[in-house]
C-alpha cells in the first residue's frame, strides 16, 4: 500500500502543476519568471537531491544488467531519433528538440507506476535499478547536447568549453559530493530523508509549472507529424530492439517484462525542461510529450497490461 500511495502521490505532483501552469497562461506573469523556476531547480534543488540520494547509494551487482539497459533505453531511441532527424528538414534548434524528445523517456514516474500496477514492489525496485544512471545521462550528455544545438543555431560556432561547463550541470557536482560522503562512511542524518522528500515535491512543482505554462495547443499542432515519428520510435522500434537484446541475457520474465514496459515509455517531462532551458523548439517537444503520453495511456499501456498480466 505504501508504494501505491507513493505512486498516486507522484501522479498528483505530475497533473496538478501542469494544470495550474496552463491556467496561469491567462495571467500577466512573464515567461522569465517560470524560466527562473526551472533554473532554480537545476542550480539548487537537484544538486541537493543528488547529494542526499548518492550518499546512501548501494549497487547490487547481481542485478547489474538493469542499469546497463537503463543506459540503452536512452542510446537506442537517441540513435533512431538522430537518424530520422537527418531525413527531415529541421533547422538546428528543431533538430536538437527532436533528438531530445526521442531520447528522453518518462521512465521513473509513468514507467514506474505502470510496472508497479503489474508487478508490485518487486517490479518497482527493478525500475529504480534501471534508472540508476538516468541523471548521469541527463546532466553529462543531454544538457551538453542541448547546449550544443542552442549555440550552433544561434551563433554558427560552438565552444566546447561552453557546451560542457555551465551552472545548469551543478547536479553532477552534487552526485560527486554524495558519492564522496558515501565512500567516507559518514552516516547520513535521519532528517535528510524527510528533507529530500520535501525537496522532491517542491522540485516537481517548480519544474512542471513552467511546462504547463508552455502548453500552446495552437503552436504544437504544427508539429504533429514529428510527434507521430517520435511515437513510432518510442512504441515500436525501441521496444523491439530492447526486448530482442534483453531476451538474450535476461531470463527472469518479471525483469524482462519490466524492461519492455520501460522501453515503451512516452517522451519525458525532462525533455521539455531541457529544451525550454536552452531555448530550442519548445513546441515540437511539447507536441511529442502530449501526443506520446496520450497514446501511451489510451492504447500502448492497456495493450501491454493485457499481454503481460
């Protein structure tokens, strides 16, 4: 019941701030105020959360295949997205948005809830192991990638120092600090758990309010074709590849089916945040987020639930 309550609580954190943010479009609040919310999350909240979580990180090497496939869950759709983007007539900002929308999937929140509904706490534990390196990929690869396309589309020249080092990647520093604290053997104070829980929900509102504020259905209607291509990558190509490879090395049906569900997850909120923070094409990635999430909830997951239950 605790896991079910936690899952429903995160659904509330997902839906409520999106709705409130969309309603705030009718107010006189400027976009820069919402951008400051995102920046504050990446500069302050996420680094603190990284310290607290990596401080108590333990790795079970008997389940090492799960984080390996967690990395592949980003690489496989990323490669497909890169290939399809080159076949389209995107400008550089559109290309960056398309690749990030295809690469980043809603693994922990929507994917975790989906696996939990089928396989309970054991399945949810598998999800947590699978997304072990998700933040590492987000901050060490996706942020520099977005920075690259942002600089390339605005200036035509790219400074790799500017790509690789920015204050939005302070979470990497938080990860390193957390690992050092864990390696030192210093026990984490009990209050850090409650503090991390509060920061997590605060970060959900600070990052999703701007996403809701960015919802412009008039603009995103122009990008439904790109969103449909991303849906093919998310729901057909990636699951086929991940399941095909995983079935060769993983023989536990519960673990294998959990990976299949995660491989079919829709575009992540993080893709919207990264694109907006780097001033790429927010409407393209928002179209992918809305379209793939809707298709997943109405069609993909019901089919998976029927097949795997």
